[in-house]
C-alpha cells in the first residue's frame, strides 16, 4: 500500500498583483520526489463554502502538474483587484488507473490582490482615448455642494477646501481609490452654450474657479480611471497634482502621466503672445472628474446659486460601482 502523502505546510503567497500570484509550501523530500500534481482551491474570502470538498478525490478548481515552487498562478481564474481570497493546497500522485493518491488539505491562507499596475492603466487609457474625440473650450473648473459645506469651509477651515480621501467609485483596481486625497472638480460645459450645465446632483451652490489656478505649466496631469454606471455615457477620472507635491509623488509611479498640451481629455495651450490668454479644452464625449490634490481657497473663485435644479443624489457617482459587463470600459484583468 502506498505511503500517505504528508499535509502541505507553511503555505506562502508572494509576488501578488491584481491578477496573479505565486504560491509555495513545504513538503518532505520524499513527497517532492513523488508528487505528480498539485490541487489548488481559491475562493473569495466573503463567499467561502465550508463544504467545498466533501470527498478528497473530487477534482479541485485547479489541477496542475507538479512544478518547482513557487508556482505561478495566473489566467486560471479571473482574479479581481483589491479582493481578499482564501487559498489551500493539496499534493497528489497520479496512479496507473487514473485515480489520485492525495494529501490532506493544507491550512487556509488569506491574501489580497493588488491595484492595477501601470500596464493595466495603460490598457484602460487606450480604451478611454477611443471614447474621447471632440475638444471644447472652457474657462472655469467648478464644484457643487450644499450650503452647509461652504459654511463649514468658511467657519471651520479658514476658507480652504481641504482634500478628502477618494472613495471607491469607478474601477475597483484604480490605485487612487481609498488612497489619494483631493478636491473634486468638473469642467464639462454644455455643447450649445459653452458654459457649465445649469443642473447638478451634488448641491445647489456652485464654486467656480478660473482654470488657470488648477491647470498650468506647474501642474502634472495624470490618468486615473475610465468607467460607466450602466449608462451610455462614460467617466474619465484625471488627477491634477502640483509638481513636486505629495500628490505628485504618489501618482508618479502609479498613474500614466499625460501631456498637458496634447491629450484627448484636458489640455492647456500656452499663449503665443504676451497679450493672449492660455487656451483650455475638455473632452466633450466623456464626463471628466478632476481631482486636485492640494487645498483650494474659496477666495480664488466665487460661490453662486445654480440657475437649474438640484437633482437627486442618486445621480451622483459617489461610491458608484462600475458596470462589469461594459465592453467599452473594461479590461481583462478585472473590474
């Protein structure tokens, strides 16, 4: 009778990305020489099934030929970024009759996948470029809020709108979600009037600031996300970070940088003569969400009542989830 295989121990997960990882464990020299296959079970932490393997000889989610450890796991599952997983392993020896002699399951190890890497954001950027075509002129960035917000800024913050932590809206793997602080602005204008829209779901008061304060040669522009919310129109998230700032340092190794003068989303064109003004343009076929990484003072602009309606908050993008089925704005590594 064959000697039983020992239970894999000291499970280690390393080199984790948004869509791959490596896994290794300790085996006896005898088992290392005998093992022909590895069985690996992977499940999301929140959906683990305690009865996942009622019988030891039931094929697992992944049956792989034994290879030198650590073993790379990629492409076997559609791993999602920033998601907690549970993994367990089993070693096996394939018998002449096709059955397997298997070890007991190892202990369960938990790990979390990472953010989109630069290569994944580049894929997302390429998709976003395909959706952005026409550029329209604009002159102000704007931000809608409720009266209580602006009253708080004046009375408690000395007139400074301080950066807040980016929420989880958009692509789950965007590196800025829950990590980068900023003040959100819009700059889209109505096609027929060239001015900001009259309505807003964010509040009846609008702070407007001349574009030159946020978009100029001392600013780096980064691409951060491209998504939709089960709608025909799409959102592009951009980051404006003053050169050398903490936000700039954060974005430099995580997000694709865009040329201020030549990109399909948001551009600054320097004046040719001293008497001329810079030219500012925004993409008209996508909705831009612009995150400025430094505090902004109310004295740099003006706060006014919008002439339209304050729409339902359900129309906002706060913590909005990306449509995972959209072929326009999704890439293969996850949502």
